[in-house]
C-alpha cells in the first residue's frame, strides 16, 4: 500500500470526511507529513485557496475516483440531511421544473448517483404531498428513557443497564422536567404537534412506571392538536400485553418494535438478548392491542450476515405488514464496542450493505411501501443512508420534522438536545442535557435554566 498525502487541507473536517469515503484512515495523511516514500501526493492548495468548498470537494472526488476506481453513491455530500438540501435547491414552490433542476444539480454539482438522487426526490415529493409545513407555535416533544436490558454491540446512544431501583431517581427528575416544560409551553402559547418517547428503551420500565410516565406525558402535552404519539418499544423482550394496553389507554398511536434482524444467531452476536420469536410475539400483541401504526427497524450490515440473511429478515418482518419499516445502515461509531474490535469494519462490509439496501428498496416497493424519510449518519457501513418507508401514506411525522429542521424540538431526559427554530434566520439553536442519567438528575436545575433561556424567555 503506497498511501496518499494531501496538501492544503489541514484541519478541514468536511474534506477529511470526503476522503474517508474512498480511503481508510490508515491509508492517508492530511497533516503535511512527508508521507511514505512513493505515496501519491495530491496538492489541493490552489483549489482550497479559491474558497469554494464544493469545488474543492469535486476536485478531491475526481482525483480519488480516478485513483481508486470507487464512486461513492452520495457524491460529495457529507451532510446528514440530503432531503433538506434537495428541498432548498427545489425552492418553496417546488414546481416540476424546480424539481428537475434540483435533480440536475444533485447529479452535476454534488455528484450524487442516479439511484440516490431518485430516492431523495421521491422522499421529498412524498413529504410535500403528505405533510403541511409546521403550524406556528407547534413543537415536537421528545422524552428519553436511557435504560435497556442489555447493551447492543453497536450502541452509541444513552443506554444504561442498572438495577431497577435506580430508575426511580431518574423518573422523579424527568417528571420535574416535564412539569417545567409544560408550564413553559403554556406560558408561551406553544403546543405539541408530536410526542415521541424514545431512548434507550422506554418499555424497559415496568408496567406501573410506564403507566405513570405515559399518563403524565398525556396530561402535560397531549392537547387537541397532537397529531402523533410514538412510543419506542425497541426491545421485543420488554413488551407485554399490559404495556401495550397502557400505551393505548394514554393515546399512543405509533409503536416502534425493532427486530434489527430476524436471525437468532445474529441477535445473540450483537448482544440483543432476544429471539425472532420474541419479535413475532410482540407484533401479535401490538395488533391485538389495536396499535394503529407499528414501525419495525432493521439494520443492514450486521456482522456475519450476508444479503440473503438480511432479505430473509425483511421478508419475515413484512409478514406482519407494519405501517412503517425503517432500514438503517449499521453505524460503527466511536462509542460502540464494535469499533474497538475492528476499526475498519465499515469499509470491509460496504458492498454487502449496499446490496442489502438495494434488496430492501426493491422488496419494499413490491410490498407497496414508499420511502418517506431519509437521513445519513457519520460512520455508517459504506457511508450509506437510513431510510424510513411507509405504506398507505402513514408516515412518522416526528421523523419528518426532525429532518426538516423547521420546527422547535423540546427534548427531555438524559442525553436529550432541544432545538429552538428561529424562523427569521431559518436556523436552530440548541441546549443540551447531561447524557449521564445520574448527573442529569443531580444537576437538573442547571438544565432547566438552560431550557428556560433557550425556549421560554
Ligand atoms: S436498544 Fe438501542 S439504545 Fe438500547 S442498547 Fe440497543 S442500540 Fe442502544
């Protein structure tokens, strides 16, 4: 391996992110080091000096594509919200002509592949058809429960495995924050359009605590204009008939049951501590409880799985006809145990994961699902995207809003980050809660003060 040395790019993370689409971190240097003898030297000094970031990215893409023979499907896009960019390029009116121009710019200026341009344009079109812009005064509410029965190998979320007795202190703090936010919203004349209980795994709570949490959430936030109430029940082994009845009683109308894989060996390998049979049981219970919208998450690129394994999981999930299916490309982030074992896993599995996404898109289209939201994360296998699919137009509104970034999100609990939307500047400003659940409870007053200044002044 000869290695690559880049000149003129020091310290620019966007450029480094782009290079990483082509080269493993061990294969290149941008710090001006002389590099190994015989290394390819790519001098971007002149391109960078011209000051047009996209031009620099195209310069790098062209050179690297020629040298490596690779052509990453998302082109020079390193951001996480392609649909938002597409919408900006298409403009508010979004006429057929505007959309055609946005498509051309995606391909010609951003080097996005035909397939990914098509996917983005379809998501954009469906969102425009099915959602109106957020109403003035509306917010999305997120409430985080940072506990799970075990830790998945790939997890990089707030997730704690603790004796149940410790949950009480967290909930007491969370209830204080809920009261504080409800009072602030009322004072400012704001209202919840969507309510999302996520985590972690909210259904890791026992039935009595879940009842208390959802009852409080309903009383504080579920006004006449609430359009969606989602509860993540990600780990099927935590779902009981009674918990589903509790959800329905408090008005939850969307429940996310996340198999990730329907292959028992894979589930054991990734530390999920449940079986495919647990998933089947959870889906049956959700239907018996009358949950109107069920989402199922699957992950492409899990260890030991080939495309056929993934397709079997997807077909097994489709037997339950969930209203939403979300296909994630495995993210191998720093916090995941995974990465500790194999720093270059994401590169090695890129082709397999891309094949899985192609299979998923075809199988879901055949089963009458349409892509309705789309986002990218850093460090996913093959730098691939996550996409949510919906049938019968039943999309997940909170997910769409998060990606649009045109609505304030009030986020409660450990690790939650609130985002105030400032329409006059079309931008978000943020306030963070501590991610450690004990520090969150101990220092809640500081976080409430931050929230007050951000949202309720
Ligand atoms: S269920 Fe989600 S939050 Fe919990 S350990 Fe697994 S990946 Fe992390």
